C-alpha cells in the first residue's frame, strides 16, 4: 500500500549525500518530494501541512553524527513525526468493566464490520482468553445475520439467535441478558450500515449505545476510501462517543492515506488493522511499526509475533534440526513449510513485513499462494514411502500421483525438481544472507517463479 511513499523517501537518502548538516536549503527539495508522496497517498491536507511543519522544524540545523548521512538523519526525523501523526503509541482495547464488556461496531455498509467483528472475537479468544458472544443487530440484511452466525461457528464462539420481527433495540437488550446469564466476558455487537451516512442510521446506533453502554465503540472504516474514510470517521466521531478505529483492507492496493490521517483528524486512536480476508487477518496497530514499514524498515517484530502465534514450535524445531544436519529433509517436511507459511498469511504477507533491502530481492518474483494448495495435493497423493524417498518415483508412480491430485505429470516432475533444489539450498542457508536466500528461492518453491 505504501510502496510509492517508501520509494520516494528512499530517494531522499541519496539526494543529501556529501552534506554535513541539514539546512533549510538542502532539505527544501527533499521535503517537496515527501509532500508530493503524501499527496499521492491521499493523506488529508491538514495532516500534510502539520506534518511538514513539524519535520522542517525538527530537521533544520540537526547535526549529522557518526556514520549517518544527512539523508538518514532526515529519515530519522520523518520516522519520529510519522509515529506522532499516527498516535504516538499503541492503544490497548479496554475490557475493564463488569462482564460482559460490550463492544459496539459502527461503520458504513461494505467497510467489513461483520467480518471484522468475527476477527476481533477470534483475537480476544486467542490473545486475551475471553469467552465471547457475537450479536447481529443488522435486521435490514438477513444475509449479514446469517454471515455472522456462520463466522461464529468457524471460530467456535457463541452467536445470539435473532427472532423474526425483533427491533435492533430488542435484540440488544435480550442479548445482553443472555450474555450475563451465560457468563460471557465480552459481547461484540455488529450494527447495521448504510451506503452513506444518514440520520436514521445515526439515530439507531445512538439508541443502541445508550442501551448497551459499551466500554468500546469502534468505528470500522475501509482504508481504500482514502480521504473519504477520514471524512466519514469525523461524522461518526461527532455523533458517537467513539473509543477507537479499525482500518480494514490495509493489504489492498489503496494509497494508504487514511492510516496517516484518521487518528489526527478524529482524535481517536487506531486500535486494529485488517490485513487479510482470513479470520486471522487482524493485528494490533503499532504506530512505530507502521512508520517503519512506510519507510522501508519492515516490521520484524510483527513478523516474529506472527510466527509465535501461528507456527507449531515443536514441528519447527524438528525441521530446524533436519536443516542443520542436512539430512532426512523429505517431502512431508517440504509440505509442512508451506502449511506454516499459509498459517501466517502466505508468502506475500511475509514479504510485506521484511525490510526493503530484503523484500526488494523478491520484488520481481511472481508469487501465487494458490500453487501451495496444489503442491499439498500432489504430496498428499503419495505414499509414506514415496514422501520419505522421492527417488523411488518412476513414471508409473508419477502418473498415479498426477491422476490422484488432478494435475499433470509435468507438474509432479516440476515439484520434484523444486524439492531437490530446496534440499540443496537448505544446506547452504547458513552461508549466505537473507537477500541471497531470496534470490535462491526463485523457481525453487511452489508459488514463486
């Protein structure tokens, strides 16, 4: 999402080579580049004006010390001010109330409220160990009620059944009583949305807020709407006591200006960001980490946390031992690598969190995470002996495997070649850097060409 801004800021470093101090003259041109990049990213004009003034004041006269170049010094200032603009530090979700802690989800239709409600429930169950009840008050779209019920089953949490003819207020009161009687610690209420802000919608959600007295009222906004997202957020913030914002679709092709604008323009903290359609695709918003990603520094801490949440530690340790020894790395291990990768959101999600110098090593590699599914199908069609000793796979066996997995024999052969190349690469991993490893991945792993 921030590729253009990242590439422009990386050019700032090259522009200021040879200078010993940041002055008004030598940063004028580079700040013009930053301003253009922010405009193209659809950042709100008041935010750009404030941001540029702050950067200029902090940067002028700053000494360039040690091995830093003026470009690096300026990027350091930009990094710090980006963090300030986006809220300074992360904002924790507040559950400090007598159970159930009610979380009211507000926003326009299509912003992703229903899916985000389920994602938040899953996050609270896994990260906070809470018993969660999901409730839908969107009586105008029966499909939305059914969708939330289906999602509740997928994440194995409770869903409050809606009776035909009930009003949103009646549903809310009955659900709150149900949650108390069944000892739910958190109740997440998905409200109705409209295609645009209207008085009926605002009156309805205001009544729900009065009835439920939520500890958190979260505004869910589609980050792909750019400045429109900020304007809508301002309207909701004026009508409701919002406690936070959730930005959805931050992994899309939008320009990303809403992430840099919404907190400043509304005064409400961004608490979570949606980064994928999967129910695991919700992350706590860290302004410092987002600033690092914008500046091409990556989000290594986020990558580590994602690994800890989604990777089977015992299996990973077994695989590490095999890689270190260079022996017994078989097709089951090969398949497990991609299962773990898929649990973390796929190859594209991992690359997005790497620092720019590493992710650039893979920028020309075409990645198709769907190929991983076909790879698993091919390996699952093999016997245990064939997975352990691929050398036994002759023509007749390959034809059987191809028929069983619904692919061609050529694809089976391609997988075996990739596996052999990966085996060789595993033995050399300790000798090279990350960029070298990424170059080695091209053509070796399923989904990377």
